[in-house]
C-alpha cells in the first residue's frame, strides 16, 4: 500500500506554477485523440501535435480532446498557452495526487476527479486522476493511462445515440463525469461481495488471517471515501457555478450525477459501518474461542487433579494404612470412587453449560 | 443479506436517460388502477392501457394512477411521453436502488421513498421503492409490488371519509407519504420487541448466538437509517418547494409528516445506541464467564496441587523416613493436615469472594 | 423498559386528524380546572363541561384551563371546535408519544414537552406529556395525570405573588414551562447521586451486578436526552416566533428558560460521558481481577509442580538409586531443597510484583 | 466529587426572579471595594453600604465595584434597585451553578464566567463563579470569595500602568476577563505536568491505581471543558454586541481574549485525546501483563508435566518392568532424558519468543 | 514530549500588550535580512539596526524584512513603533505558543502559522512559529530560528525566476505561505513511511514496544492536526479579506494554497484513522498470542494429566491389584493405553484446529 506517500514534496521549494510531473508514470507514450462534432457533423482522429487542435477551440462545434498520459511536461505547456490556461491549472494537471476539485475561471472551468479500478488479483482498489477543462466550445480530458470508461460515450457520439450530439460542451463534460460515477458502482459491488464473503466466514470459521483482511477492507474504504467524498462538493459547485458554461438543461443532468455521488458515499459509509461491525465480531469470536480453550483446560484439570491426588494417597508408603489390605479396596472401592467423582463432575459441568 | 449489492453497475456505459429496469422483479404482471374524484364525483377502475388515462391529467378532478410492478420498460416510456416527464425521471422510476429524494420540475414534482416491511420468519426488514409524480391534476404512484398500505386511503376516498375528497392532488400525495411514514412505526415496534427480548436474554443467559443476533440488529438499524434519514430532507424540500403544486393548507399537514419522520429517525438512533450498548454487555459477559471458568480452575489447582505434593512426599522411597512408621501418621497426621489445608483454602477463597 | 414501544402504529391507516388516544391511560377520570384572573380579579373553579369556558377565551382576562387526563376523545373534540384548533393539533394532543415541539398557528401557538418524574423504588425516570395551547387570552394546559409541579404557580396566582398577575397569557405559558424545566434539575440531582454511589462502589468493590446498573443508567440518560434535547429548539422557536403572542417582556424570561434548558442538556451530556467512563473502569476492573486470579494459579502451579516432580523422582522404584539410602537425604537433603526452591520462587514473585 | 449536584432544585416552584442563594457559601462576610478613576483621578476604598456607590454610576469616571461573597440576598436586592437591573439578572447573580453566558440589556451587559483554581493537595480543579455587570460608567464584579487574580489589574490602575487609566469601562471589563482567561493557562500547565507524569509511569511501571488517576483526569477535563467551552460564545457575543457599551478600540482586545479562549479549548481537547490514549495503553498493558503471567504458567506446566509423568511411570509397581533393574537406568537414562526434554522445551520457548 | 506545556502562564497578571518573550529561545543572536525589489531593481543585505528599514516601507518597491529569532523584546518594540503595529500584534509576535491565525488591521494584515520540521533521530515532529506582517509595500516575516524553507523564494527573487518580481507584497506573502505548506508534504511522507514500517511489523512480528510507537504516532498526529487545522481558516480568511492588501491575481494563488492545506488535513485525518486501526490490530494480536499460549498449556495439560493419573494408579500400594502381576501389563498394556490416549488427543486437537 504505497498510498501513504504523495511524493508531493518533490516540488517543495519550486515557484508555484512550475510544471513538474508528480506521480507514477503509468503509460509510455502520450496519446491524443480528437473528436469534433455537432448535430450534423462528426470527425474523429488521432493527433500527433496538439497545435492542430488550437483553431477548433473557437469554432461552434463541440471539440473533445482526450489525452492519455500526463507525464509530458512540454505538451501540457503547449496546451496551456494554446488554450490560455492559468499556470496553476497546468501545475495541477501534472500532479496526480490532487483532491477532487472544481475551479471556475470565467472563460473555462477546471474539474479534477478520480477514476477507480479494481485489481481482481490483489483485491485492491486502483485510482487514476482525470482532469477536465470545460471551455465554451471545447472539452479537454486528461487521463493518466488509456482506459475504456469513456468508450461508451465515444460510441454514442459516433452513432448519434441519445441526445449527446444535440447538446453542447457542458453535456459532454457531464457525460464524462457520469460515466466515471457510474463505474464506481461496479467497484462497490465487488467490495460488497468481498464483505459478504468475509462476513459468512466470520460466522462459520473465523481465523487469524481475517483480521488482516478486515484491516485491508477498512483502509480501502478509507481510500475510497477520500477519493469520492470531495466529488460531492465538486458537482454541487458545478451546479451552482455562475459562469455561463453550464446551461440549465445540463443542470438537471448534473443534479442526477449529484444524486448518484451521494448514493455512492452513502454506500461507502454503510460499508465502513459494516466493516467495523465485523471487527467487533472478530474480536469477540477470539474471546469466545479463548473461553472454549479455557473450559477444556478447566474440565480436564478439575477431573484429573482430585483423581491424581487420590491415586497419590494410596501410593504412600505409610506402614499403617489399613485400606491397602482390604480385598475389594482397589477393584471396587478405588474405581468406584473414581467413577462417582467423574460422573459428579460431568453433571456439574453439564449444569454450568460448559459441555 | 444481499443488501450490499445495488446492481446499479448494469447500466454503466449506457447513455443517461436510457430506460433499463434495475432491481429484483418482484411481481409478475404490472397492474394499473385509476381513481378519479372530486368532492362530488368518484370513479375507480382497473386499466389495461395507460393511454386511457392521458386525457384525465388535464381535467380539474384529482386523478390517481397507481402502478404495481416497475419492470415494464415500455409502459414507463409511454407514461413519460404521455405525462411529459424528463427522461432522467423515467430512468429513476425503473431503478429500485434509489435514495429517497425530491425533485421539483416546475410543472410536476418527483418524489422517491422507501416502503418498509417486516418478514416475521426471517426477522428481517424488507424494503420496496415507491415513486410519486405529483402533477397539477394528477398523482402517479409506482410501487414494486402490490401492497396494502394504500388501501386505507382508497377506502377514505371511496367513502369520502375525512377531508381527502375536498382537497387537491397535493393532499393525496401527502396522504400517501403519511401512510408510509405511519407504517414505519409498526416496523419500529417489532424491532423494539426484538431488542427487548435480546436484552432480557443477555441478562438471564447470554450465549454465543446472541452475538450474531446483535450484529444482525445492528446492520438492520443501519439499513433502516439509510432508508429513512433522507426522507427528512425530502419532506422539508417539499415544504419549501416554490412551485405552486403544494398549497398552504397541505403545508401544515406536511409539517406533521415531517415531525413523524423526525420521530422515526430519533427512535432509530436510540435503538442504535441500545444495540451498541448490548454489544458492550455481551462482551463483558464473555469476560465475566471467562473469569468464572478461571476461578474454578484456580480453586481446584490451588487445593489439589499442595495435597498432591504432600501425598507424593510420603510416596517416596527414602530408607530413612521416620514418619512412615508412626502409628497415627496416616489416619490422623496425614488426613488431619489435608482437612486443615482444604478448610484454610476454602476460607481464603470465601474472603476473596471467589466462592 | 417499555420505552421501546410507541404504539403509534395503532393509527396506521386512519386518515390524518382522526382523533384516537395513543398511550397508556394514566388516570381514571378527566379533571378540568379553570383559573381566570387579571391584576385585580381572580377566580378558580372545577368545571364539568368544557363548554363553560368557551366564552372566556375572548375576554381580556387571562384564562388558564388545565386538563388532567387525555384519553377523553370527545372532550378534545369539543375543545377543538370551541377554541378553533387545527385537527392535527387535536391528534397530537391525544398522542402521548410526541417529540417536544412548537408550532405557530397565527392565532394560537401549540407547544408540547415532557414532564419528568423519578420513581424512587424502581430507580427509573418517568415521563409525562404536557401540551400547551397559548392563545391571545387563554392558556390551555393538558397533562396525562394530575401532578403537583404547577401547584406553585397556582399559589402565586392566588396570592398575587411575583409579577404573574400583572402579566399576560404568554407569561403564564412561560411560567408553566419554567416550572417543568426547574423540576428537571431535581431529577438530575437524583441521577447524579446514583452515579456517585456507583462510582464509589466501582472503586471499592466492583461486582457483576454493576454492569446492569451502568447499562440502566446509560439507557436512562439516552431517554432523558431524547426528552429534553428538542426542548431547546422549542424554546428558541418560541423566542423567535413572529406572532404577537409573545411580548418582549416575556421574551427575556424565555431566554432564561432557554439557558436553563441548555444547562440541563450540558449536565446530561456530562453524565453520559461519566457513565461511559464508568463502563471502561468496570471492564478493566474485570480484567484486573482475572489477572489476580491468574497470578494465584500461576504462583501455586509454579511452586508445586517442580516440588511434585521432585517428590515423584524419589518415589521411583529403580533398583539403583543411591540417594535413597543416604541417612540425611530425606530430612536434610529433600526438605532443604524444598525450602530453597520455595523461598527462591517467593523472592522471584516478589520482584515481579505478583505478591 | 460533588460536581454532579447542582442543588438548583432548591428553587423549583418559586416564582422566577425570586432571590435565593444557590451554591456553597464560600466566604463568611461580604466585602465591597470601590475603585473610581479616570486618566487623572484615582480613588480606592472599602465600602460598607452599597448605597454609597449609587451616585457614582452616572459620573463620567470609571467606577469599579468589586463584591466578594454572593450569599447576601439583601445586598443583591439593593444593587438591583440601585443600578436598575432586571430581576432575572439578580437571580443569576445569586446562583453559582450558572453556565458562562452573556446577555445584552441595552443599558448594561451581564456576563457570567468561571474562575478556575487548582488544589495542589487534592490534585483537583476548583471553580468559582464571576459575574460582571458592565454599565456605561460602571463595572460591577461579583466573586464567590476573595481572590488574587484581579490584584494585577488593581495595581495597574493604581500606578496608571498600561493604557487602562485612559480607557473606559469596557476596557476594564475586558481586562477582568483577560486576567481570568490568562489564569486558565496556569491550570492547564499543572494538568499537563500531571499527564506527563502519568504517561511516564505508564511506560515504566503501570499499576492498578493508575486507572483511577486516569479516570479522575478524564472527569476533570470534562469539567474544565464544560466551564470554558461556553466562554467562547460569550466573548464572540460581546464582540458582536450591538449596544454601544463596547467601543471599537476594545473590540480588538476582545478578539485577542477570544483567541486565547480558543487556544485553551484546543489544549483541553488535546489533553482529552491524550488521556483517552492513556486509557488504551493502560488497558493493553493489563493484557500484556496477563500474557506474561500466562507464559510463566505455561512454561512451568509444559516442562514439569511430562517430567512428572515420566517420574510417575517409574514409580509404578508392575512386577515386570525390566528398566527398573538396569544399572544406569536412573543416573544416566532417567536424568539424561530429563535434561534433554528440558533443553528441548527451552529451545522451543526461545524460538517462540516466550523467554 | 514537553508539548503539554505552553508556559503561557508566565504572563498571567501582566497588562495586555506587555511585551514578554514566551517560548524556548531557539537561536542565540537575532539576524535581520532585507530584500528590496521590484521588476527592475533588486537589493539584498544584512541589517544591524531595524531603523534602517523604516523608510522603505513607504516606497513603491516590495520590501521583505526577515527576522530570525524572536526573543529580542527591544527589537520587536522598535518594529512596533516603526511600522505602526498594534501592541497586541507585538505581544503575539513574541509568544511562540500561538494558534495559527489571521487578523486584518486595515493598513496591514497579521498572519501566524507553524513551520514544521522532522527530527530524524528522535523520530519527532518539530514546530516553529512564523509570523507575517503584510503591509501595502512591505512584508515582515519573523521566524524562531534561521531555516532554509524560504531559500528557494530568495533564489527566485534574486534570479527573477517565475512571476514573483512582477507581483506585489501580497504575492510574496503568498509565496512564503506556499513554501511552508509545501514543506508539510515532506513531513507527511516521512510519517507515512513510519506508518508503513510499523504496519508491516504488525503483520510479521508484533511486540510490546509497538504499543508505544503507535501511541507516539498518535500524539504526533494530534500535534500536527492542531498545527495545521486552523491554517485552513487562516487562508480562507485571507481570501475573503475585504482589505485591499490582497489583489485578485493573488487570490487565485491563495485558493491553490488553500487546496493544498485541505489536502494536508485530509492526509492527516487518514493517517489518524490508519493509526487507530493499527491499535486495533495490535490489541487483537495480543489476544491472539494469549490464545496461542493458552492452547499450548491446554494441550499439554490435557495430554499429561490423564497419563499422570494412569501412572499414579499403578504406583498405588494396594495389596490386591492383579494387573500388576500380569506379564505384558507394563510393556504392552500400559504403553499401549498411553499411545492410544495420546493419539486420540492429538486427533481431537487437530479437529478443533488447535494444532
């Protein structure tokens, strides 16, 4: 879990707005794709030089530029000057340790949020930063690595499915946000399944490894929460933004994503409560097992200690011990007492519900 | 407890507003009933084709259309175009994993909340989604399966009992909400009874199964809370709604439901506190039982170990052990010491309050 | 503890505003007393038919009608029509499971709160609902059973003590509230005494019964809190009420009751913290006692197991065991070793602070 | 700890504004001192009859009347009529169980707060109530008993040190508040020292008495918090007060006391966290000691039980036990096995890190 | 950990605004450096007498005066009169136990915050107070001891890197704040590394020392939180400040520092959650180890107690014990039973998963 490190400190001492890539380099080459459309026209192409897009930002069509990989500082600098972005925005684009946030610069809006994935093998939640620049006629989306969450949207634009081709840039930005928030539900489902499995195991056969599984779940929930919680503010910020970038028609859709985000947060909170309830169960099952162990010990000791003493007495070498000479002392007397003592003990334990 | 899964993810990647049924299919056929009334007139009938109702929505009478079963996507689509609903509303109607919410579209309002039931056999809280569309002259209510919570209201309308026939659509919507919130109290009572039973058992004879009962109660309270908590916001949203859909006269009634909802939430919170107090008691009763077990072991060991040693000493084979030859060594000396030691121990334990 | 049940559900399905008594019937007959006064005049009488009071509500004198017992639905209905109250107010009057609340209907205000008592025998907090209707020239107070908390106020009115005879209805309502809030302090004192007693016992001789006492205290605090907490809102609502029912002069007095209520809540919160601190102490005293038990066991076992082995060795029947034949082997050798081992052990335990 | 009792209940039933002294009588005689000053003039005297001060309240000089001891109801009544105070203010002056509060009566302001002391012997926090009446030309301060916290201010007034002689009544009131808040830091230091001492002991040699020390600390923090927390509101109320009693120049100083109060609250909160962290450490040190005890027991039992069995075997009286007759069976065979078993066990425990 | 003491009390009793140095004296001599610049000009020098700077405060260039060491009361007094600062500001400058705060005096702003360091040897967080006075044409920064966090800014000013030379005093103040907040990330990284190391140890080999490490981490997180949390308010106060000291251009940068501060606080909160999760794991690992110890004891006792009894029986001296005379009783009968019992027990423990 390298999550505790942000490696933000690499920047300490540099002037603000200095462009330095912070974070893991998750993809080798940077890929730029351009989609340009309105209700009638549609164009999609891979692009090598970002300068090719600069003119499109003032045309009335919706221009969506998607960039996979954010370690190319030179590219980001060109984008900054081409689209007229504030140096602090560029700095944030390059830093993958951002908290989800929304900033409103009158002519464009800057949105950062987290795309989440799930590593089936390691049973671990992965996280990737997505930045959106929403301008009047363009949307810039920057991901850390190529992903397929946006493929559905590309498909819809290509085939003019739904209302996306009839709407503006704000709707496209909404659609991207919506795709990401919808993908959260899948992650939650997988975690929910894991919680159920662990919960069942807890009831049937708790063991020591479960403690670490519960602990892992707990810190995953912590991580999820940290990634999703601020998104609520981001979207409500978007909805309340005074700029004309967001139209009323899209506002209703944003309210919908807002509801979904709240639902995700609600689920995360219930999961957290469940996980901490599991810890309680685990801990008391440990106590219960200890109790069971102790009972076995006590039963054994309580039965055999008096018997041992009894046998010890007749192993003594006193000269005058008349019992030793009796004919039935051993087969009837001794074993009889033994049987009576053992039976008495067993009844006693039965009554105390130890057996 | 399949509650951890929302199966919302089935939709990931589809355009927003796509109509897909999400959730369990709880009833086979979809049933539509129409009630149309004002102070003088009253009409009630089962309907096959929803189109029959479309004209009624503009008449001055109150039109209540109740739909049981929400998996019929075609029906919902027709309703959407017939009553002029936003595509996102339709999407929400079909998704049974909604969080209670209220949305104000000027010409109509959309309200979602949870109807709760209690499965006596499984001792489990059940939940069903109810959606209301409140228009100027119609109310649309959509349930997952036929239920009898609304029967009382139907009765009142039929017999013109109370003031319902004299009031408008907003009052009908209120009456539906009120019926559901009132039904919550019944669920709370049943859970309250279970809490009392478990609490009494905890005092009289705690056992290991109780841990799971407490855990189940806890996650039920969690579930209840998640279902009811947002309702508070929903109703206060309704009260503050600027639209003319809600009249002042109904506003007072809504304040009353609001109070009831707060009371339900209060009770849920007290129950949660009670349940977590029960966990504390359970855990310390486990410790207390362990203590009791340990005391038995210690008493037995403390009594019989010295005695055993004593017997062992006179089982030794040293040639020169004068005591062995004394006449009263065994019957008086040995047993006398034994009796004194045992009595001494018992007095000691009595003083330590172990016996 | 029948506190978990609200029996609110008896009403589920009835139209809102239906008058049904909910709660225990705490008194047999309903008693109505009328006090009518201003600075000069004073009149006090028992009344049989509520209709006798209806004319007084418009005279300039202060009319205080006190009703003990709230199960008489017919009476409440008459009051409703006589004083022009909203049906929902009447419904709330009859339902003793209300949360403290304040509602402002322009021509009158409706206030509900809890009167608390303390059952010395069962060591239990009792609760009774008090409803006030504050009109322009009348105050209606409805209690579940006859009580003596208001006797002081009656006395003051009779004897024209203090400023009550010179002030209006709002001051009377304030005086009633104040009397109830002042009586809370007595309850808190009694609970405080119990907390102190339990705390002292915890230090001197903790036993298993204390767990249940602490648990009872805890759920009483929970109950108290639920009864008092909303009162704060009620009073601050009264102070901020826009209606002309409350004069400025009385406003200052309300601020005073508000301060007292906050003080009561503060004390309840400290008590809760104290009680949960006591649980911690109890639990660790259980652990400490277990530790003490274990030490006794370990000391006994550690001393007598080696000795027992030692004795066992010389009880063996090997032919060639030269020690057995030595003259001083038993009296000096054996017992010397025993004494040395025991002393060594004791010193060891002394050092480990086990003795 | 008589802190749980407020003895407020003595008043229950009396009309509001009735003057009754509530609280301990902490001083025998009531002492009144008068300080009257402006930039040029200065006068200080002990006063017997409060009436002597009444004329000074309208002169332009600053008149500071300090009263030690608040059980003299007659005196308070005279003050009330002499300075024109509201009856509820007089009631609050006499009741030492007040929560810190600020009330703005246009012509004067009423401020109540707690002066704290520390009893070195009992290691206990003491509390005394201080009331301030801030009028346009006079300040009335009422303490429960003579104290020396205000001596510094008297000194400064006498010697015209600082700016106090040049400023008005509001500055004097500020100075009194500031003196009290500054004295809180001393209390915190002493508690901080105690926390450090206990923390060190916890690491070096935890014992059972510490539990009660920690518990005492905890309830002291609770008490401190209750006394100081509302002061924050009091001061911010003063700052925001609309009355002309507080000048802008003094406002800046009040902001400073506000900051100090927040700092005190912050420190109290950290101390609370520290103390509850200490409880965790204490509890797990109890577990660790139990573990240590159990290990000793287990090691002893694990070594001597097999050995004892071994010795027991050769103490048996079977006729045909060939080993008994071997020459080296006892000195080499028996003791050899014993040594090997013991060494094996020790190595095993070493590996398990139990030794 | 001398953190519990504030030594603020040294001042109790002195008039407000009295200049007394409170805190450790961290550096011997006080060093004053002056940097004076605008877009064209740049001047940097060490200064002996603060009076040399007074004229510069009214020139249009940006004047940055940095003072290392704050125990020289005379110097602070001179600064106060030279720059026209309020006496309370001077008092705060000298007191190193301040809570981060922002105060707006129209002609200048006063900002206090904490610079954090990390002592690698003691693994401890260090803290130093930094005060900023932001005037219209000057910035005064006062540190407790010389540090290198501001060196990067000095470098940038010297070399006219970034936009600092083109911006005003507000940007310089921002840059100083930003440098400090950026340095927090480095501290967090180091603590994050420690958390990871402890977490790994917890899984592999937990021991008793870890409890104190976890406790130390916890109180460090507490300390960090206390130092950073108020900074959020400080910066948002700066952003909302009405004075003209902060230009809009700098406002955007302040929003960025604000985001970083929130990120720091977020990380601190996650760390706190992680650390308290670690405590849970530690505690249950203690229980698990106890369980393991108990199992060993129980297994040993359960096997050897019956065997011991068995051997004891045939060590008895009864005359009539026919088994003793059988030829194969010892080699086959006795040892056979032993082997069967031991095997039976082992299978039983295997099934119970104790082995």
